[in-house]
C-alpha cells in the first residue's frame, strides 16, 4: 500500500456524489471495487458496506482487524458557487503541499480514510492477518450506519477507525452528543408597503467543525446577526423582519447568514451605522482567529420610476411578537465551550453550537443546534440549557440523534502497538488523547464492549467548510503508520 495509491483512489472518490442521506452512488462504487478486486463483500439493509480479504500466507492465525470509516461527506460551498453536489465532481487543486477544494468541502473527512482502507484491501502483498473494512452511511447527520450495526456484524476484536484529522495524534476517546432543534411558529402578516427594505449579509467567517474547532474562537455569524437585529429592535421597535437564514449543517460552525428587514427610511443612516459597528466589533473580537469577517447591506427590490414605489420586495413579515422572541432567543442561546476537562489537559469537555436558522414551510423558523460532551450528565445539562432558552421564548423543542461517547482505555493493546510503530518509524512519541468530536467508536463500544479501538489519520484542516484541505506530507506518514501497525499485530 502506497501513498500514491491512496491518493489515486481518493481522487476517484471525489467524483462520486455522497452527501449524507444520498449514499447510493458511493455504495455502488464500493461494491464495484470489491467485485473488481475479487474481494468478499456484503451490504446491509441500511447501506453499510463490508469488504474483507483473507490473511496473507502464513498469517492465518493473526487476529483479524476491522478498518472503519464513513462513506458520506458534509456538502457545503461558498455563496455564489454553482457546484451541484448531486452530480458534480469535487474541484480540487494541489497547492503548497495541500490538496484543497477552494469553493467546496473536499470530503477528505472521511474519504481519505475510505481510500486508505480500500488500498489495504487490494494489497495482496501486505504480510498481515485477515482484514475487514466497514464503510458506514450517514455518519455526519446522526451516525445512522453505526446505529444499524447489529450483534455479529463485527467479529474482529480490534478496530482501527480512520476518521481522525491530526497526524501525530492517536485518539482513544471521543465526546458523545445530540442535536437540539427549536421551532418558532409565526403569523405571516402583510408587510408595510412604504418601509425601506434592506438585506444585511454577514460572511467571510472560517466556520469549521463544531467539535474539533469549537475552542478555536471562530466567529459564529448567526450570533453576530442576532446582535445586529437585537440592537436595531431595541432602538426601533417598529422594525419588521421578513427573512432570516444562515448556517447549514448541525456539525459545522455557521459561516454565512443574512436577514431582510424593513424600517422607515428616516432610520436608514442609523441602522446602517448599527450594522457597520456590529461588523467592526466582530472583526476586533475575532481579529486573531477569524480575520476575514465581512458584511454587506443593500436595499431589496427595484424602484418603479413611474409609481416611485419599490417592487419585488417582501410582501409578508413575521409578526412582531414572534420576531422579537426569535431574536431574543438567538441572543440568549448558548454557543461555544461550556467547560474544559479536568482529566485531560486541553480537552474540551462540553460545548454547544448554534448551527443554523432556516425558514420552513408552514410559517416556521427552525434553529438547529448541537451539543457535545465527554460526560453524559453534562451533555444532558447542555441540552437542557438550550431547550430552556428556546422554550421560554415560545418555541417547540426536540432532541435528536443522540450518540454515546468513547471512554479512553490507556491499557489498550492496539494503542501499545500503534505507539511503538510510531516511535520506530518517526523517532518520537505520538500524542495520545481524546477528541471533542463524535466518532462512531462510542456506538460500537456499546454493542461490542470487548472491542479494542484506536483512531488516527492524516492532517485535515477546515473540515466541514469550503476550503477543506488535506496535508500531503502527513498522508505519507499516515500511510507508513497504518502499514506498520497492520503487519505488527500479533
């Protein structure tokens, strides 16, 4: 197995549409790969694909290993991009030692892990014991594939998860989590016709993974948009809210958001001033961690010269009380790190992320959030905090997609094998840690309590956001380490 081959397979994967919940084509790709390489495979009822190869000659008595990754990807793109994730291949470039998708997510999370597992499976010369790979579906939206794994599906006692993002770090634990959604029901009233109607956009934030990047002081543009709307509402109670939208995935920090509001034209200078100061304050607050925050304000609609009226502008507004409740809730709702671990230095223990605000059919505005924690009781409390905030504002709240954490085992045999392999190859000790993100290992451990697990991978950056990139030098080290681990399991 070589780095070049892993990269070659990954480039083929970038051509395959595989958004969470729409994995049909990547499932077919995996099934064809198995058939083309005369490998045994099966696909379960939800779409998890299992592919296995027998032990190398003379290695039949070596314990079997399960390689595991997820086949779906987070699909996100910059505003104005015409990319269609349902059919277009990912457009990437190689620059300064990185493989990067400038306008979209790259899908190296977890596509590079999938590619590595396939490269292992096709390598007939690797002197290792039996290997099976499990490619799960919909990890990014609720770990549906991992939930569907049944007793007996994993017969191996060792599992190597290939869904980590920092070379030189070995992961032996992860946070558990859940999503919390709040729905505000509003009355759609006629917009006041003679008000000035403007769209206010906030963009340029880095975004990122809502677990792994939550402690990096990234700007959440939804919170900045809420500040602006709150300040306008406090000074001009006759403001009207027509449209609000921002964020996308529950496991990503919101990068872009906008709102369309109306107000008497005489307030124009004051409201534009509020917006400009909001953006300037955000730039100052995040200048060291998220330096490219920008904003744009523009009048909505076109002036009809004959009637001197704005046409093509919003005709309906969110009723005043509902708009105020929504804005107040967005201001009050928690976001970011709640607590740090007392057991592992530098590890975020509990956090919450305000992920998205969407207007839905039926006069509903839905706010999506996610909570994570390595402590179950703290996870429950973070979700309760979020629920209480939105419930007090009149929203209907629900929790979805809970998944367990993975408790670290410092006595893990596969950890010892991997640490020793790393020291032998690179001359220094790897960092052993837990991650404040959800890995499927936690779910597997509840079903297979004797499973010995570890997670490692190459370095990825800007995961879950456009501009996601893969460090190619780290891919080389990852390849060597995976090879060394597999041939040294006894």
